[in-house]
C-alpha cells in the first residue's frame, strides 16, 4: 500500500462516454479541401499553439480558440478542447483525418499531431498503439520547440511514457534535465513538480538517499504558496521511504505531518492513502490497536470518496489484525465486508474492461472510416485528372484514346485490386497482432489476480482454523489436527503469494519459499530453532512446487514435534544436482529414529503417509537413514527431476 503522488504533465484522461456521442456530429464540418488550401498560411508556430493552450487551461480551465488563427490552427485548438473535455474518440477522428490527408504545414506540426493522437489513444486504453506514436514523436519534436518551458512540458510527458515502459534510467535522465532547466528559468512551481517526479523515479530505482533528499527539499515552507497539495505529499512520500527503511516512528511522524497540512487546508486528495500508510506502519510496529484505528479511518474515507480498491486494502489489513487478536465478532464482520467490497471491486474492473474494449473497438472503426475517406478522396482526384486528360486528348485522338483508356483502366483495376487485397491483409495482421498483444497483457494481469485471490481465500480458510483453535474445551489432539491443517493450507497459500509477487507465474524460487515457510512454522513454536539452507536449485514448476512444499511443511512440523533430544534444534536442508536429477537432503539434530519405528509411524501418522503420497505424485524417491546413536538426528532424502 505504498502511496506516492506522481504528477504526469499529460492530457486529462477519459472519464465518460456520453460526451463522445454529443461531439460525434462535429466531424462532418471538417472541410478537408479548405484546410488543404490554407496549408501555406501560418499565424502561429507549434510552440505558440502549445503555449496558448497551456495558458488558457491554467487561467480559465478550458481552451479558448484565438480569432486570429488560421483554419488549420483553429482545428488543432478544437482537437485540444475535445481532449480537455474528454471527447477522446472525436479528437482521434480529427487528428487521424489531418494526418491521413497530410493537413499539416511542417514536420513539427506533423509530430505534434501524432503527439496528440498518442495522448488520446492512451486515454481510451490502447497503450501499445500510443507507445508506437510516442516513439515516433520523441525526441524529434523537441528540436522544433523554441520555448524551454514548453520543451520541459513535453519532456515530462515523454518521461511518463518511459516509466510505463519500465525505462526508469531514461525517465530519471529526463526529469533531471527538466529540474536543471526549471532551476535555470527560476520557475518554482515547475521545480517543485520536477523534484516530486524525480523523487518518485529514484524511489522506484531503490535509490532512497536521493529520493529522500528531493522530498526533503520540497518541504521548505516557502513552497506552500506554489502547490499546497504537493507540499503536503512531500512529507508523506518522505515517510513512505522511512517506513521501507523500517524507521516506523519517524515515518508515522511525517505521515501525520501530511494529514495535518491536508486537514488545515480542507484538502481531501491523498487522505485515504495516508491513513492506510499510517495503519500499515503501526501494524509493522505491532501496535495493533493504533493500526486498527487508522485502517478504519482509511476505510471510512475511501467509502465516502467511492474508492473501492482502497476499501478492500483496508479490510485486508483489518483481517490480518483480527486474525492475530482472535476477535471472533470483528473478524466475521470484517470478512463479510471484505467479500462485499471485493465483489464490488471485481465488478468495477469488469465494467472498466468492457468500456476499454468498446473504446478500442470504436477506435478501430475510426481507423477504417478515415482510411475509406482517404481512399475515396484519392479515387475522386484520380478520376478528375483522368477526365481532364481525356477531354484534352479526345479532340486529337479520340479513337486511340478509347483503346488507351480501356487498357489503362483494366490494368489499373487489377493493380488496385491487388493493392487493396494486400492492404486488407496487412491491416488484418496488424489488428490481430494488437489484439493478441493486449489479450496477453490482460491474461497476465488476470493470472496474477487469480493467484492473489487464491492466496486471500486460503488465508480466510486459515483464519477460520484460527477461530476453531481458539474455541473453548478443545482437546489437545483436535488442536494438533487443526494446527497441522492450518500449516498445510498456509504452505499452499505461500506458493500463490510468491507467484503473484513475481513476474514468473510458472516457476517458483524454492529457496526463498523454504526460508519463508520454515520461518512461519517455527515462529509459532516456543522451541529455539535455527535453519540452515544450502539450496541453490533452479526455479521449480508450480505443479511440483506445491506437493514438494507440503512435504517440507510436514518435515518441519515433525522436527518440531519429535526432535526432543535437544533444546537448540538445528534444521539443515541441502540440494545436490547430478545429471538431470536433484536431491534434497533434510536433517535435524534431534534423537533420530530407527527404521522399524519409521515404518510403524508410517502406518499410524497422517504426516508420514502424506509425505509418501506426495512423493509418489511427483515421482520422487524417499530414503531414510537410520539413527545409530541417541543424538545422531533425523535424516531423509528426496530424489527426482524437479526442474521439468
């Protein structure tokens, strides 16, 4: 739940569909012939167009169209107004028409139109196509801009795209360049924004000292009048870094500083995230009552502002606390609220996905429509030229002209038919590629969400076991059964948690998993235990990792139950790779066990039976080593192909 305010200098995003409908009838008034005739007339450069637009938005929160502008310039201002009013699809129609009919007066104007097209495409949820245009525009467009302030404005937009593409080093270079530019210009508001953006990138790069220095510089009281919201966020962002550095008291101080500033100026923006950040810091400090208080404040504020995702985050925090405190009533109520808002969040995600599909579908229709218009215009122009030529030659060579026209039309139609077929095939391939790429991205997101939800559902099941463990009059045998079952569920849950936290949904870092599951199981026992891991194995497929994780869960549990020969229990796990197979060796320094005793336990113990069943499932050979002395310890090996 890390909270950062990151200011992109970009076009306002699309929020509605209704405005698209009302503006849809504007396109017929785009007089292409008139615009082509005015291509040689220019009253404003690209720099002046951008300057007028930004000043108009800042002063009036809208875009005025200057009376002295040419027809083409007025159309460009109209496009920016459409974007500002969230009529993105109509704006795309205008821009695509201008580009297809080459209604621009310079290379700079052409690049600026592509920049506007990328902005609208990004807003309707077509980032892949938007990135294509951005890479065509930058950095070439900057060489045509005369104003350093406008150049910084465009660089900020470009840096935002670099972050989306995970090009953090490039984004850092761009924001650093902007910071130096604004310092040279003495523009304090832009300096403030550049520090905030550069601090965010530095945080993503784990360069905490640099990020903290940038946010510290933004905490100077003289910046209050420039942007009070960013001034408040400078404290909260600084606190987030301190929290990541485990300096919880200092982090809470800075979080409360942001809350104080926001409340003093009656600013709602950021309150939900800062309340949740404070709650998480208290939770990490194990001050659960304070954490619960701020989780509830964050949840109430999120409900008030209609932020369903934040409500779900807050409820997840309360679930962790109530599970720890074993408060049955609060836990049940929180689980009910979590399911309610989690379902609402899922519905919102589904509705947004449908809306994005509608927007992209409409965009494809616009592409086809503008392409048809362009071809129709080209065809009309070609026919006009041919008609004039025919009339001129008809007087001299009418008979010969008929033959020539017949042959020419025949060849032309064949060529046009082939060209149309090639263009149609190319367009279908391009659309298929875009759809496949976007589908793959959505599938990855859905798979990650699936692992997340499975982990959460298993956590709820574990919470129910916790409730049962806290029940009165529970005998020791039943308590042991419930505890073992809870540990097994947790081992499966941990696999899904590690998967959704990584970028590899097919394989698991098993060394990291062993360390996590061992620590979790051991932390719930009072016995002093240490774990030695010498496991350098490649990532293991999920189908193998889950049964193997359950096996090690049973081994850890058995060591804690049966290794009674020492007060300082040492568990050692090693991995040996040989040819195409690997061997895990698990041992402890307990009293060990004789082979005949192990076979007897195999008949009576669910744990040992489970080990053998799981080993058989993943085709693993299990071997035991007999204990010859009292403290010789328990030894077992698991051999198999763990990487395929």
